[in-house]
């Protein structure tokens, strides 16, 4: 004799655990979630509504979808079960990576690895910026890109702390780029 609520909670937990182990991101997991949830835990129409709702609100799509599907299937306890399944894999992975990095943090090879990655990441960011600049068709977009590049170079040369750069970028974005 099994408790139907407990079975639903376990199904929610297992479904989101499995999906978050098999897919690396929220949008990629929608197809897997559709196969698992639509017609079994909720109607297809309700699932489509959940996907639309999760795209409208800010934040992680995977977590919003877990909350919506969990609530539709089993109320607040369903939300908790679905969230636990969705949060557990990335949390465990982050803890494992952090423990490994903590263990090896004083190793020379790791210092050289990070030192070698820094220019590569910087070059990747420059390439993305260049592609965005080239894609801008209007003069206004190109002027914005040049303005941002000039301010970024100025912040670099003046050694402005990163939090101040982010704060300034946010304020300028609100003021000039609405």
C-alpha cells in the first residue's frame, strides 16, 4: 500500500533530477521535460503554459519550470520535491569542482592553466564584441559600441575596480541605452 502523494513527489524529484543530469541547460531540457511531464503529471496545454510562463519571468528557466510543474502536479510539496531534484545535480557538481580546486590551488600547473586561460577568455570576449559591432547595421549602434569600448579601455587603464565598472555600466545603460 503506497501513498499516492508520496509517489507523485518522488516522480517529480526523479524527473527533475534525471533531466538536470542529462541536459546542461534550461532550454535544452524542455524536450526531456515534455516527454516526462506532459500527459503524465499535467496536460499538454498546461505544460506549454508552464514553458511560456517560465520564459516571461527573470531567473533560471529550469527552476521556474520545476516550480510550475511541481505545483501543478502536487502543490507546495511538489514544488519542493521538483526544486530539490533540479538543484541537487548542479550543487553537487559545484561542490566537487570547488573541492578539487581547493585541493590543487597551490599547484604550479593549475596556476599556469589559469594564467593561460585568461588571454584566451579575453580574446574570446574581443571576438564576440567585434561580431556584435560588425552586426550593428546602423550608425547609432556602432557609436554605442565605440562608446562602450572607449569606456572599457579607460576603466582598464585607470585600474577601476570591477564592482565600480559594473555599477557604472548599469547606470549608463539605464541613462543612455533604454
